[in-house]
C-alpha cells in the first residue's frame, strides 16, 4: 500500500568469517571448504570473501589465544600502537580492520557474516546489533521465511552497556550467525547443514536485492537483551548451583517469575525473581562460565522495516 | 591373560577420581563438592576418598596441559626417572601412582572409580578392563539392575597384548563411568545427578560385598574394541567431511556394511566398507579428533561371569 520505500545502495562486498572462536567448528570448516571451492557462495555481481579470522586459535582448537577476538573491535583497541606486546587478538583485530574496514569508514565491507556455534540449545539464530536497520530486518525476515518450518530466532544485542564490539561490527551491515547446540571441538553434520542454509538464503536475498527486487514492509519478532545472569557462587568464586533441569535446553521459551532457574549442589531450587516473564538465551554456554553468564534474559518485541529497493533500479 | 583376582578381603581403601580430564565438568564438580562435604562418600564398612586427578587442567578447563593423563599410567611413564622437563601429566601420574598405587603392588588402593563425560551419545556406560575383571563386572551388573531405566552398557577397553594405561588400572580393581552427551566445559544438571547417584550405588555395592554378600553367576553382554575409524581427511590431514547424520548419536547401535558413516563437505556420503556388523562407540567425541578417531568400532559379546562368593566373616569394619 505504501509507496514510500527506502532506496538503498547495491551491495558489493561481502565477507564470511569463520573461526572467530577457534573451537566453534562449523564456521571454520565451511570457510575452509569455500576457500577451496567457493562456487556455492558466488552470486553474480557480488564479491563474497570467506576468511578465517583467528587462525592461531583455530590451529589449537581453542576459543582464543590471549583474549576474546569478538569483544575487542572498539576504537580504542583498534587504535592502539602496533607492538609485539599487544595481545595476539588485538594485533589480529587491527589486521582484520585494515583488510575489511576500517570501521566507520566508506571503504569498509558492506556486509560481514560471522559464523559461530553455541553449546546452548539456540537452534538457528541471527544476531542483530541495530533495531533500526531496515535492510537487515528485511534480510532476516527473508531468511526466517525461507528456513520455515525450521525455526530461526533473532537476538537483538542493542543495549547501552551490554552490546559488545564484535568482529563483524567493522562492516556497514554486521550479521551474527549462531547455530547450536554443538559442543566445542565437535563438527555435527546437522548443524553444518543448518548454517549452510542460512548463508545460502542470506546470499540469495542480497542477490535478489541487487537485481532490483522490492521487498515490501515487514515485521519480525526479535528477542532483545535485558540483562545477564551469573551462576550463584561461593566465597571462593566457584559455581554453587547449576542450570536447573527445567531450564536446561529451553532457550527462547518463556520463563516466568517463580519458575526454577538454578539447582544448588545440595539439591535446592532457586526460582526466577522479579515480576516479568523473560525469554532466556545462551542457557549454559560453555564459554560464558568465565564471563559470569549462566544465561541472558531477553524480552520479546516486534521490529518493523519499511519496504526497500536497490537504488540502481 | 590372567584373571584379576576377586578380592578376598573387604575393600577398605577406595577412591573416586574426577577431573582426570579438566574439562569434563561433572566429575570435577562432584569431587570439589565431596572435598567440602565428604559424608556422602562414607559407608559403614569404609569411606571413599575424593581425588581431583588433574588439578592444572581443571583450573584451565582443558582436557590436559601437556599430555592426556588417562594415557599415562603405563610402566614406561610411571617407572622412568623423573626429570625437570617431564610433562605435567607424567609428574602427576607418578604422584597419583604413589597416592593410589603403586600399580601392581600389594599397597595399591583396593578400588578406584574414575568419572568421565563424553561429547558422544554414550548414555550411561561402564568401562572395565576385560571379561576377566570379575569384581568390576559384578558391580556393572548391580548398577544395571538398580537402574533399569538407564540402559547401561558395558565397554571392555583393553586390547589384547596392550598394557592398560588408565587411572583405574593403578588400583587392584577399578571402573570408569562414562556419561554423555555433554559438551566440554558444560555442567548439565541431569548428567551431574545421574553420575552422583551412580557413584552412591557403586559405594553401596562395595559395602554389600564387604558385609559378606554373595553374587551369583550371570550372563553379561558387553562391547569390545575391534578397530577405529578416522574422519575422511585431505592430503594435508584436515577434515574433509564429518560423521554422517544417520550415524551421529547412534552409539551402541549396529552399523552394517553399506550404511553411511561420513558426509563430505562437498556433499557425498561415504559408506561403511567393513565385512560385518560393528557397534560404534564414542561417535564424534571432541577429544578424539586429535587422536584420529571418529568412532571406535566394537563387537558385541556375551559371556558368563562366574559367581563371586561371600567374603568369609570379617573382623569388625574399620571406623
């Protein structure tokens, strides 16, 4: 009905990052495969570059060497004077910023897809950093519709203090792709297939967009981060309670005040406090024990996107 | 191969070891809990000692620091002269051998229970040395009868001619519990509770034995390794594919010649080309990628386990 739409520039440069965490194997092996045989990810008129972001961590099959690469793409770290004393990942971040950025400049890549796995039961997840990004909301709507009936969830990490400086944030349109559950250091065929499909639909969307297709206004359900919840700990800082069996594997499902959240080692149940229903994500993610996050609380909301069409048509 | 002698005296010196691999969290947290609250490990006829087998790897939440501790309990490592450059786990294995052994000596602990988890869908699995491990097999049988809902399987790991290399071989008798699936670095409440309950029942069994219970002969079904299958790899040694979706999570299910086992990144299926049915275990275990093992091929066997007569009446139990 509306004749008003957003005219967007065509997409020219796309990158697909794997191995930002060296033990999240699906992205590692998809990127390695595409580096040898990239036919699957080519689209006419589009440059799609697969890239291993943390090769030393990949070689050791560990999340990181010195520090988490996916938390340090802020301007302060990117601007530090290069030296051998800098942590490996900070030096690497500067190299990546040089190749695919610079962040916040006209020369940076248009879209970066960053491939991740989680030990949490999150299924197929797209991570959005900006709630007003029409183009990405449209892309996510397309991917979700194409994957259906396989569920695909959108996690919105826009938050004044909880948003973090991701590797992909150097692009104009950063897209996080997270598929789980998969243990660290394991490559599951079913998870590989799901991630592969997500990328395929994403690239198809970009191709249709570049070819002039108009995408009418749409709405998607997203889960917006509210706060992170740590494990109960003892005086030594050790975990004193674990994710309750009723919450384990129940990512995205509504959690009401009074529902069990933790089970102490003595067998006591700790319920959810507060007075609102939340939707937990990253429930029992292995890598978040050290970040003091047992799960994140999200709130469900709907985001709208105006219709978009490539400005060259 | 000689039978492990069935104990003729009550078992008094019993240890429960967790954290042999520092990222297998259930055992780590159980041992940490018992170190603060040991009452759970006490029985009328003995008290079990909790042991954190690999403290440095546990602190780092890694399988090991220098080498796999669970492959280091061979006489080569245990008896060689210590040097300052020894890998952490070799030094640690010698310490554990002093604490719980020495291996193959009269002073060794009577029983060590070793707690493990796997990323593979191993369910509830008991790992004993061989079909001659009479005491351990009666224990497995007892656990199976106590937990019929769990479908507990028995894996006999020792290959003929090979010296046993794991922690429970240091003591006179031992058993490992292997539960899965659980990711490395993750503590699941369901796996934790199950492991805790199984440990309690193991200690109950030892107490029953100590108190003079007899255990009749029975037929046991178990799995024994006949080979391993590595992932398909490129010339450079990198993965060229992964476990096929039809094989993933199918531990202990029969694998027939012609069944798909791997899916290549380029899309084709690789089929099992063996000549007979095997039973794959440890399918897609994270720690085995570096060992070149996508799954362990086993054969299923059934055999009789001889009765274990009651101990002759013992003096009053140690307090």
